[in-house]
C-alpha cells in the first residue's frame, strides 16, 4: 500500500473514533459561535446533529444554514500539539422534517448510538435534527501533510502543495 493510500484509508476511518463534533456557526448579525454536538453519519458523509432549539448554534443554523465542523485528535493522544490530526468540513445545513421517513431512520441511529436519552429528545418539541452536508474540507495529519477533500467526491483526497496554507 502506498503512503497516499494509507492516508486515504486513515481519512476514511478518522471520524469513527468520535461521538461528537466541534461546530462553528455564525449569527445573522455576523457573530461567530463555536460549540459541539453529538452526531451520527451516513454512507454519503452527511453528518446529523440532534440539538435543542434553545442553543445558539441551532438558532444560527436556522438563520444561516451553513456550518464548519471539526473532528480533532485528542490532545492526550497526539505526539505534537502543533500538529494534531484533524478533519474539517464546510457544510450546508438543512432541518429534517419531524416524523418523516428520513427523520425516523436518523432518530433510530441516534437511539442506537446514544441510548434512551434520545427517547426523551423525541418527545421534546424544541429538539430537532439537522443534516450537515459537506461541500468540501481538509484533512491534516501533520506538518506539511494537508489534504483537501475533493468537493466532487468526498471520498477522495487531494494533496495540498505549494503555497496553500491552512
């Protein structure tokens, strides 16, 4: 297996070690907000978050349906704090309509992954599920080792070279 194939494989499995994402949104007044949310994903790399309507990031997603999300290697597992492995995606956000077939499947995925608390969320009217659809991203595995996620094929990486900066 070539070094690039190993990196490609690492990218494909990187998100499996996480149960939550860091999510960045912006308000209609251009005020940025960083938060986190537990997630489930599908085979197309869509990320689903189950969030309260009272949270700032939910209000922001309702107003401006875009987010940046981050999967970040645990500090205790990194060999170099300045070069933590990370994957970020730029995403379009869409609210799943409650009780549709897709909503029911995603709700079941949340329940399978996170347990009985999801039954509570399902009965609370302010909780909702957003679908975050990646439009591109970047996978960084160390110094000088950054890879763009191909926006036309989210399963493919493109090595960043030259003067591209993170």
